[in-house]
């Protein structure tokens, strides 16, 4: 898994919102990042390099004869680069949650499945973190308030983890984390640290602090099980653990 999902630690409430905006850049349209028109026609030296000819052989007459071919070749190369940029952008879009800068359910389950079925025996813990109260916030204060609560929790999660850990938002308010190489005890310690950080700087909406209660479940990854099974076991254990 790429290292890009890890972040520096986040402490101040204002920093959390800044962090969310910074991490959110990959979801904005890339159209403004690329030139609207293809690059201008190549110079003689550039044309010679493109065609693999000595620069001295590119006389004005030869350039005039080949100018149309060279222009079309450069245009096609330019279009190919744009398609590559946009393909990369769309691939990122398809894996990211639309509100929080973490993996969506499809991408998270794919990466977890790859870890479980890889050549090496899986070693680590999957954690389910259910944030109770988000649905109520959305119902009373609106979607923007609920989205802010998810960003608040997501930023604290990301700021507490290593770059190799996986983070996904699987449902309306259910985060999941994969901690490779950790034991259940280490995973509990990490989630308790995350919850302490969230409680130390409560989420505020319109100047009022909003209480977010978080329940966690843990499951040690095992060879031969599927991603759905591992996640279901962590969720079942969550119901018996009071975070």
C-alpha cells in the first residue's frame, strides 16, 4: 500500500480542518492543472530530436515539408500525457472516500484482501471504530455538520498512525484500520490514544462542542480468512467492547 495515507500528527482543532483541506486536494478537478491548448510547434532542434535526425539536416525546406507531421505528433503526445494524468486522477478518485481523505470501502476491502492472500502469512490487527452520534448530528444540524465530525475523527486517526497503516471509512460512521505487525494489546493502546486525542479537543459546530462516542472492535488477521470475515469478526467484537 502506498505511504500517502499516513500523515504528521495533528493536535490543534484549526490544524485538523487545515489538514483535511490539504489531504482533500486529490479530489478536486485536475482540469486547471494542465494547459488548455497543446504546446507550440517545436523548434528545429526539437524536431530533429523527435525524428532522430542530425540537427544540421533540418533545413527550413525540410521543416516546412514535415511541419504538419511534427505538429500532429506533438499534439498526439500531448493528448497522451493528458489522458495519463486524468486516468491517474480517476484511479485516485475511485479509491478515496468523498468526504474524508481515507480509503472508501471498496478500496479498503481490496487492500485488506491482498494482505490476507499475499505470499507472506498475515500478521496484524483489523480495527473497527464506530462513531456514535454522527447520524444524530446530520439529522439535527445538517450534512455539513456530520461531514465536519467525520473529518475531525478521520484527521485524529490519520495523525496517530504510521504511514504503512490502512484507514478506510466503510459506512456512514464506521472507520476501519489495519495495523500490520501489531498485536491486540498494541492495537488497543493505539485506539485508546486516538480516543483520548478526540476527547481532548472535542469537535465543535457553530461554537458548541459536540460529543462523539466511539466504540471499537479488534480482530487478529489469520491466514485463509477473507476480508469480509475479518471485518465481520472485528465488528462482532466491537459490540462487546465499550470504548
